[in-house]
């Protein structure tokens, strides 16, 4: 094979594979958790015969009316099989828009009758929310995170020293056991200095502004009644099943202190009206229904500012997301932590990733983006669109001082610290405005992002609009006139690094359109609309006619915001031209005037400047097309991690996009001179004659017969194909089901790491197939150290192709029978030149972990992919 290898390596399509620049992922199972028996019994007992569901109504109704609606819908279901769960909390005396109903598992078909009732909007599982609170405490009164009766904190203490690890528990009957770490929201890591003075809050204090008259709510772990730092606690409410209002952990006290402490570690708004919502137990457990009741109560109490130092990836938790929209629609300014899953991209947490919420990232006191701070883009819009810019703003979140549990101060870090910094600043800013009617979620966000100071050398998906500047925000807010604005306020594909990834690759004729997802903020009212349609106006002296711009947009801007998707492509007459082209998009927003009986309308026109760099269309051999359309991820379904060693993080939720968890691979290919485009539509929707290589990585979606037929024709005509697969084994899939304490149900994977049966259908015509084997191990290829992480093998390959085999461990046997076996000659890499004249090449590799940022050690150095000459035409 040596002569053939010498021919194929310089010209092969495939090229990975990758090598490690450090240690491989350690086995999580090596850590032995000393879990008290009584806690194990609690978790084992969660497999209940009754399941709880949230029944959401189309409006607010009395308890009797809600009961009558449910009874009417379930009139044919035996009464012993269901009941309405009693909720004793401060909101019980008021009408509500939901109920919690327990239904027996064997009568879950009754859910269909519930959903058919005309007054019932939606039925969703009740979600148990287990927040993993991780504290790095350098203060005076923080308790040790290790505690003999709190195995969770003991686990977190170990975990906090290992930045890749996330909390999980093993359950004897399942390979994975989810604690809600990634299928729910959680209290975000809280990991010194007087932050209020550093941000110059004392300047506003000296002007007489101290937060007076502003109602601020802290949704957290509570607050003790006689804490010496607080003088204006208006109300403390408990929404949990524990009979206490006090904080047993210290997180809620710290957050409240950053916002409103009056002494020692002083908060931003000491005279604000503080409303404490205890929504977490001392075991850091909550339920969606607790939040919904508490949110409803916050609306009733006309809360102005609400801090949520929680987050999770489930932007499809409909009751929660809908209620956040309702809150902001009622002029509650919500501030939320963006997440602690950095430095990986595609790790934004909900609700901070929502357009109507102020999402806050963290920096240190040297103005560096905190390593832990989650990065954008949002992944709601994939695969067909492109994510929005988040976070909105960043501020200090490392080593911030705040109130201790009983007294004194402590120092914590995390986006759960950065969030109350902004919430405190927002509370203080609101108190400076004479006409409070002007203050709403949109106007406040507009003031914050317009005044933010951009950090040098940092892109917009890390810093948003920049660092919080309190005094500049004060100046803008106090001269504010209701208007619409855009985020980002301009599009400049030449500005690096801030506009990364847009600036990382010029555009050219025939390329996939570049989509920029702009958020429209409407400070004029909670509801608005775009008048007529946005208009593209090219600057002819600046070659604007060389650019084609199309837009799509929200039909209604609610609450306070909407989207403007700008699609930029190059006109045919610029196919061989190189230069800069400019123009702008003009958008007019209209909103009904608030508190105006004449039904008048307010309008605001905003301009979005656009600047792009155009280059001649690259040769086919330099153009790579990334298949995004067939990549699926959580939350729409349970798609497991590709590396089975990551038992602590079972959900694949980072988007599988070249600008999220495949970012390093993308940057490496760009540095090698390749142009990488994204396919967000089926294979039938692109012109293969324009591309040298189609790159399929970790595909989970199935393929239409028309796609399979077209791909065969495309490869016969010169398109090359690279496929990175992953494990797929039905026995292992049954084993890696996990118990989700959110829904109190066992989750079965929708596929394995990749959808191997679908891939085999795709490549069968060439006599190729992946196996259902599951392998792991280290080996050397081309003088590079390789790690094969839960990959499959190649089961069938043409005889005239090249197959490279390695000695690996049978990981499937280990998972299923806890036995160890070494298998020789496992085919892992196949290289094939198709026989048709001018035909393309095909490369198969059984594992994608080597190019996936989420499966490599954080801070492990550059991704090393040999991407030489990806197509025959080179």
C-alpha cells in the first residue's frame, strides 16, 4: 500500500484526522462518590406511577373555573387516575393561567383530551429544575462546599477543580443519569472588590439617586429576615415546598447584596424596594410550576426589575419561555446570566438568549472575557438560519464582593454574579428617570448597549455590545426619546475581530448567502410592526450595486423586539471583481402610542449600514460546503454526546455548527486557504458544480431518496465527500438511556452519536457502510498522536480503496458487559477514488470527536487537522 498511500495522502479528500496536544479525557467513572444511602433512595424513588403535567390555559381563571375545565376535559377518565396538585403559595388567592395535574402513567392518553379543550393552550410535563450551584468562596463566612450530608456539594467541590466536568449521578439501571444540568435551568456558578464604586455608582449616589421607588425582584434561594445589609426588604415570599423564607445556601443573599446592600459591600441601589422570591430549596431544587406562580405574582406586584441568575439550554421549555415573554410584556425588565459553559461557543443559556431579556456575560477586573462566560451564537434559528448576537452586554463577574449569608462580605465569580451587577445598575438607572413611563425592557436595553464600551480584540459573540458603562447609560437614558434601534447597529464584514465570524471570510458570486440575524428593539411600545418592508439602498459610488440584499423579518414585534434577517450575496457582474461594497437597509417601525385614547401611532426609522468585502469566485477545489441541515441537537430531542466517556454531559446541545463547537476546525480550514460555506437546506438545494467537497459531520437526520440520488450524480461529476461518523448501536442506545428528573421519565436516544443507518443508505451505492461496533483508543497516524473516542468502524469498503486499521478497545463490550477487550485491525479510515471519469473522492472516518471543540480538553491548544488538498481538482 505504500506507493498508493504516497499518492493519496497529498491529494486525499480526507485529512484529518486530529491529534491531541495534551491528555485525553479522563474517565468520569474513576471518581467514586460517597453518596449516603438515604439520598440514593430518594433518587431511586423518583420513578413514580403518577406523572405531573402543567396545563396552560388561554387566559387567567379562578381555581374553580380551572378545575371545571380540567374535569370537563377528563370526564371519561376515572377520577382515581388523576388529580389537581394543590399549590399553597402567595399566588393561590389570585386567578392563574395554569394548573399542575397528576396523571397515572398508564392513562397518559388522557393528555389528548386535555389538549382538545378550547380553553387549554398547552399541556407539558412538569419540570424538576435542579440547579448546580458552584461557589468559589474567598470570603469570611462562606461554608465549605464539602459537607457530609450534602453529597451534591461534595461532588461540585471536586468538579469545580476540573473545568470540563459537570454534575451527574449514576443510577444502577442506566448508563447515564441526568441531574437536570443540561436539560433544565440551574443556578449559575457564583466562582474581590467593590463593584458598585468601580462602575462609578457613587457619582449617581451623590446626585441623590439610590434606587428609590424601583421594585426589584430577586429569584433565588431566599434571604434571612434580619440581615444587617438590607433596610428596604418589602416582601419575602416562599414558592418552594420547604417551610422557610431564609437562605440556607448564601447565593440569594449574595445576589441581593450586589443589587441593594446598604453597608460594607455596598450594592448599586440600597434604597430600592427589594422583593425576595425564594424559588430554590436548600438542595437547589425547583419546579417550573414554582417559577410560573412566582412570575405571575411578580406581575401582580408590578415588579420593575427582575434578576435571574439561572439558565439552561432548553429554549423549548414552552411554559417557562412563554411566561418570560409575558413578564417583559408587562414592563418587567428581566436581567439574566448568559451561562457558565465557556469558553466553548454555542453555549448560551435560556432565558438570557431571548430578545426581550438582557443577557449578561462576565469579565474580570482586567477587562478580559471570563473563561467561564458562555459564548454565542443563539441556536434557535438552526439549521436554516443563523443565530443572533448574545450576550447583550458584559460586566464584572470574577472576584466580586457581595453580602455573606449572615453578615460580612464574600467574593464570588460567575455569570450569576455579573447578572446582579447589571440588575443593580438597571435598578439605579431606572431611579434616575423622572418620567418612569419611558423606562421599559427595550429602552433600558437600548441605553445599555448604546453606552457599552467595546473591548478590544474580542468578537461580538463573546462581548455582545461591550462592557457596562453606568454613567454613559445614565446620560443616554435621561435624554431618551422612544425609538426603534438595531442590534447590531451595523453590518461590517471587513471589521475583525469584532465582527467574527462574518469578517473571517469574504463573499463572492455563487456563494451561499451570508445571513446576519439583527434584533429590532422597539422602545416605543410592547407591540409594533414594520411598515411596508425594509428597503435596500446601495451606495453606487461605493459599488453597492455589486451586492444583492434580501430581508425577512418578524410580522409582529412582540414583546418589545423582533428579528430582521439580512441575507447578503454578490451580484453576477462582480464574479471576477475584488473590492469593498456598501449600502444600507432602511427600516420603519410603527407602534400604537401608549396611554393615548386617540389611537395614534408612533413611528421610528432606522438605518442599518452594510459593508462587505467581495473577492473573485474561488476555484471549485477551494470551496467546501458544510452540511448543517442534517445536524440535529437538543432540545428538540435527546441526541446523545458523541463521546460516551462524557457521562456527566449526555446532551448534544451546542449546535454542531462551524461557528460554535466546530469553530477551531473552521478557522484551521480558513488558515489553509479554503472557503467554507454552510448548507441549511437539503442536498437537492445546491449546485454541486461550484464545490470541491461536501463535508458531513456527526449527521443525525435522515436523507430523502432524492438527496441520495442527487449526491451520487454530484460525486460522479466531480464533487468529493468527507463523512465523519460516530457510534450507533441499538443495545448501547438502550443502555445509555437516562433518567431525566425534569420530566421524571427515562429518555431514550433518538439516534446514536450519529445516524449510521441513514449514512449507510447514503453511501451504499459505492459499496460502503459503517458498522454498529463501538471503539475507543489511542494510536499514531502520520507521526501524530490520535484518540478515537466512541467511534464506529468501517464495515464495508471497495476493494480498490484504501482502508487504514488500528488496534482499539471494544467500548461497546465495556458499556454493555463491563468487560475489556482489545480488537486488532479495526478499520477506521477509508479513502476512495470513484471510477467514473472526472469523479470525486470519498473519505470515511468513524469518529468526529477529534474536530469537535466540545469533546476536547478546554484550553488544549490548537485543533490540528491535516486539511491538505481536499479535492482531486487541487
